[in-house]
C-alpha cells in the first residue's frame, strides 16, 4: 500500500527545518501557518548529524522533538531527511585518516558548504569502519527517539546520494579537486572489488593492458590516458554508493519497519552532466522503498521538455516504485552566492505542479518554506521571505495544493504508459569522462532525442544495459552508444527480430565494455540487423575548427570536416547537418535513405519482424542544436509506429484517463507567445470544466475543445463522460 493510500491524500508540503533555519522560537508560528494558511499536509526536517551528536554518545534531539510535538498537535505529517554528510568534529579528531582524499592528493578537512552551514561537510569516507559504526549508532538513536510520533510518516535516508565531495563549493578547484576518494581505505576496497570481479591478476592485466605483479600494485586512476581502469573505478563507486545507501536503509528499516524509507537524486543523468559524482540512479533506487528527485528548472534553465525528461528518467529508474518531487524550487536559486536565478512565478508553480502530476509523481515537496538565512544559499529558495512575508508564489502553491488534492481521486492510481524506450547507460558517461573529462555530448544527445519525443506528445522510458528486460515499447532509441557489452547487443538484436523498431546513431558499440576498440561497427553482431557496416569515420561538425595555428578561426579546407548537410529521402524528404562524426555506411542489405554527395549516411533495414534506422552521424546532437530537418525526420519515424492519446501543434497536451472522469493537461512551452488550438479528444466526453479557473465550463464540440494557453503556462480540464 502506498503512502498516499494510507494517508488518503496527495502528499504536498515543504522542507521546513535545517539548522539554523527557521529560528527556534518561531516554530509554533511557522508550522501553524504551513498547515492553516498554505494548506500543506507535510513538512520535511533536514536533520544534521553534527548538530545532534556533538560528542561521543552524547545526543541532543530537544529542538527536533519540539517540532514533532507541534506537528502532532497541528496534524501535520512529518518525514525526516537524515544527513550523514555533516559529520561531528569529534569523529574527525579521532580518525583524521578517514578524511576524503581528492585525486590531487588533498585530504579534505571538515567545514561548511552551501547546503551545510553548520559545518561537518563533506563528512568522512564511509570505507572507514569507524565512520560507519558512529553513523549507525546515531541513526539507531535518532530513529528510536522519533518513531513513536503519530505525525511521522517516513524517512529520506540520504539527501541526493552521490560521492559527496564532488559537489563541494571549492570555487578555485579543478576536476582533480572534485574527484574522490583516494584515501587508503578506498584504495583497499577498490582492490578487493577488483579481486572479486577478476579473480586472477592475469585476467585483470589482460583486460587493462597492464603488467601488475599483484593486487597491491594497483592504484585507482588519477589522470587520463586509458579507459579500462576508469570504467572499473567508476563502476566500483556505483556499487559502493549503492551499498552505502542500502546500509543506511537497513539500519532505519530495522528500527522502524512500518515506515517508508526512501531517497532522492540531486542529478538525473542523462539530463545533467555530472560524471564525477558517480550517480547511477537505477542501482540507487533499487535499494529503497520509493525514489524521488530534486527539481530546479530555473537553476538549470530547463525547458519544459527537459523538466518532463527529468521526471520520465526518475520514474524509469524507480522501475515501478512510487516517485516524488522531493525538492521543488520554492523561490529563486543561488547561482554561487552573489547571483541568483529568476524568481519562481505563480505560473511556474502551476506548470511544474501539473507537469509532475501527468508524469506520475505522487508527492510534491518544496525546497523550501523560509528563505535560507546564511551562506551561499542565503536569500534563496523560500516560498516565504525570511522576514515572514507571504509571496504570490506561496499563495499559488497553496491554491494548487488544494486543487491537486481535490482531483487526486482521478489520478491516485495513474502511471503514464511509455510510448518510446531510450537506452541510457552510465558506462557511456564514464567512457566520455575518461576521454575528455566530461560527458556533455552524451547529455546533449539524450536531450535532443527527448525533445523530439516530447514534441510528439509521447512518454519515454529510459532503460539501461542492466534493465533491458523492462523493454516493452515498440521503438528503442539508442543515442551515442560508445560502449556496448555482448549481452546488451543480444537483447537489442532479439528486440528487433521480434518486431521492434531500432533508431540508433553512428559508432554503435565502438568500444567493448573494457574500452577496447571493436574491429567491426556496429559491433557484437548488430551489423546483421542493421544490414551494414561502418567505414572509417571523420570527425565532422559545424563548429569544427583547427585548434592549433589557426589565428583566423577558419574551418578545415575540406568540407567533409565541417558538418555537411545530409539529404534524407525516407520516410520523408528533408535535410540536416552532420554533428559529431560523419561515418560512411557500407550497405550489406540495407537501403540507403540519406546521403551527402555519394556517401551513404542514413540507412533503413528490415530484420525479422522489425526494422532498423541507422544514422552515420549523431542525430541526437543535431536535435540538440534544433536542426529542423532532424526534428522532422525523427517525428516521421515516431509517428509511423506510435500515436499519442492526444496531440497538439504548438501546445503540448497530456491526458490522464479514468473510467468516467479524466484530466486534460495542456502546456505552452513558448516563453513569449500565447497559443490557441483545438485539441481532439477520445470519444465519449460530454462535459469539460476548467480546473484552475473556477471550474468554468468549456464547450466540447464533436470531441474537440479549443484552448488558449499563456506563455509557459498550463490549462487543466476536468473531463466527464
């Protein structure tokens, strides 16, 4: 049973407490205001280890218990975010060897950070048993203290799990200062992990192209130059971080088995390029009861489609578990102390709320209630000003809290059905990081494809190499697949053979899972389903210029290197420019559907009951650069095989269908223009009412409704049969 079924309401609330905010003497005032003035039903408490465990075996939970007592009286739900990234200083004094160590060799002393004003950041490395033992004692004491409160509904056991120092506010550091952890304990654990994986040092030597005499010779990579060691080092951290999340989950669940224990991500690859944080949301979500995400469109300057993609990817990682928006921006966001993002507007609140609903979110929690009081986040994030003044955005949040709960009965069991699958895997991120110290190209490729999915009013499901068994969709898109294991290739081949449609970029499976170049591309037998092999590739892009001895920033003399235009003949006639690479395709049964001069750069092949569209460039990168021809091409492919429940032109409609009542939610993504359109509905609806505008009745004529939507706005209709 979900928490919503237990509570019989949509969870709608705000992060409330993180020392030193709000001031202790104001809790009664603010909590009553959250309940009565805003109409929220839930608050989150961000509990910092170092503020509650200031000496060995000495705990101070007094202020937290005061808050619980108020919430018990006022009828506010509480869930707590346990934060072990604010380590007590006494533990650092006892075990200085447990400090995180950067790739540059610096041991990181505990101190403050933008989100850890009380210090203790970034904690100590949990590969040291003394740190785990102290954390376990704290969590047991904490849960034992609060679990009897009637207001407590659950726990978020790790705020934005990642290798914590990677996001440290080191304003003068380079990547070596953001890459961790190279402490002795982490080195020992890495060697153990390698010994378990390879069993024999000779096998590792063959895989890595090394000549180690024993496991003790191995050190983690701290400079670029090879791929196999980086791939394994990052996989090791994926496993370590997931294991540590499981460690936290297990302690809390054992002490309070009746409550949910969840976590939420602070970055949702592939939409955020943060490779050094070592985030694999699929393996993380597997460890907990529910999964969520932070959600800051203004900070990242996300379009509405990117915002939707973040939720689609979050839902995909959860693999059927309930998902939350665990931190929705309440106000402006800090851009580094002095600068701020634009302030959250009432129409942002409306759009983000209903976008969350139509993409399957079951709870919305704002970060945060009151503007932060000090540090890099001071004056930011709050729904309410630090002086207590109400805001239009807070009033709008109160209104939406009421509306969402009013119509919750329609969508409480709703989960979107994906129309298209997109293959994402962390190994591709890791490989790009090993190549060039970042993974932006992979993120851009995915963002480009997702934009096309969004604009065709479709939902996406992201799958990884380890979750290919979840593939049920008709279409599988594979952006920038640089590294590919054999078993994943076998899944893809079987998918096409049974009737699936594969859309893929150039250089599919260029490297094996250890980062070694493959002799035939596409690799691992996928040339058979594509009906082609690749010839030698040219690095080619509209922005490609010689980097050395080129004072005039002139392009290469041969246009093949400058992103020439591909002419597409099927399934539509269009054209777009090469991006990333130009890879000639040598046909072995496939039909050429796109050329530059006499070079085939796009092909279609029938295989078994399915089909393959293979492009000799990075189509996802072309899409990310808003190439109109690329969008027309992908739209034609999508529309040939799948159809949305409702379709728009400039507006983006989504339909939540119930038995006799439904919700039509229509977004306008344009930042400046209002659009009016007629939306064709499925048959049977007799009445339509405007949810946001006082249930004004909207005329349905011949299964059509006409709507106008303001720039970056949303309209919601309650449809009745």
